[in-house]
């Protein structure tokens, strides 16, 4: 008998029966935080380790990207162990990945409850882990069918939707910023190492070990592509406030300590990178309205940093 918690849709009970046949399910619970896909915590009778059923409801093709990356990164990075996957949806109608649940807290949670030392240790540990991605080079990326990071050009800056969300004055400033920095931005697309694609404070899990914090898992690889690791490095510090810093310089120090390279003007350049990424997001109609103010702030922050 399946105990449904948090109103798990009935169709996913059918999918779960396909994923773990002949097993008794103790409970299901929808995990919060997934805006693109549905993540369901699965507890089986007689099992101490829970599972996560990740169903690709918005972008079914993302399973084709995420599953082989998760499978191949085991041993190089702390990623979930996949138990079973159906990337085509042939078994139960929708693509899914079933993996072992990773215990840990997100950096977002640590910000609310942890000390400044906790945040410093966690950010440093995450920087060290991000530097490891450079070991997954172009051979890894092409073997797994990954594409280069989609390029943003000046034509993107002149799209109607972006103009509606930013306003004409800010679009003009953004176009000027892009022209000024386009040679440096172009170099980021030429690099050929694995890029997570959404390296934010919700997709990293931490555990306390030996008196400090270590990375327990990196989640959500559906946007994986190849390019420069600076895309991910900038993404993690995207919402860092210089007056209330909690990620820096610890994250960057950890990245450098494990072989990562950052430019001397990283503080400014990271804001430029994030402004370009924010403009790309603001130009997508599927972006939820609740995220638009924060994305606009990222663009404005880049403008502000360049006039100081």
C-alpha cells in the first residue's frame, strides 16, 4: 500500500511500480525546490536508504543529458548513485531517473541557520569540487552527447520580451556592456570542459565531517554542456552582496586551491558573465514571474560595478 504525502499525482504511483517492481512502497513525498522537474522522495519497506524519483515533466529530453552524466561522474565528483533510469519514457509514459537519496543540507539552508565559519568552509569546499570539473574535458563531453553552451549574441539583447522586462534604457546599457566585453565572453564559449549549467546554492548538498563542511552531492545536471568553468563559478556567486559576503573569497580560494584559474578582474568579470546569463533568462517566456526581479537586479548590479 502506497501512502501518498503532499498530493503526489496518481500517475507517478504507476511509474514507480515500473521503476521498482515487486517492492512495497512505504511512503512518497514531493521534495520542494524543483521548478522544472518533479522530485519524489521514496521510502521502501525494509530499506533504510531512501530513493529519489526524478520525473522530467517539463523537459523530457533533459533525461537524455542528465542520466549519462550522473552515471559517468561517479568517482570523480559527489553525485547521486543512479539505481534505474528510463530516458525515453517507454516504460511508464514519462522519462525518469531513480537515484539514492543523499543526506545533506543546501548552501541556501546554511545561510539561514549556519555561522559565518560554516558558510566559509562550505563555500571553500564547493570551490574545490567545481575545479574538478575541468578534468571532464571535451572527450567526456562529446562521448555523452553534450552540446556547447548556447551563445548569446547582440541580437538577443534586442528581443521584444527582454525589452519589456528591462526597459529600453537598460537594454541600451546592456548592449553597450556586451559590445565592450564580447571578446572576453567569446573566450568562454571556446573552452571545452564540462559545465554544470545551474551551479547555484540549492543544487549543492553539504555534510559536516571532521569538524568542517564537505560537499555531499551536486544535483540537477539536466543543463550540462561544455564551455568554460567560469560560467559555473560566476553562477554560484551571482547573488553575493559585497556588504554581506558569505561565499567570497572562500569559494574562489577553494577553486584556485584545486587548480582552477580566475582572472585578476574576477569580481567585475563575474558580474558581466551573470548579466549576460540573466539577459538570456529574461528573454525566455517560460521564466516564472517570481524570478524576474532578481534577474533584473543581476543586470543592474553589473551596470553599477562598471561605473564605480
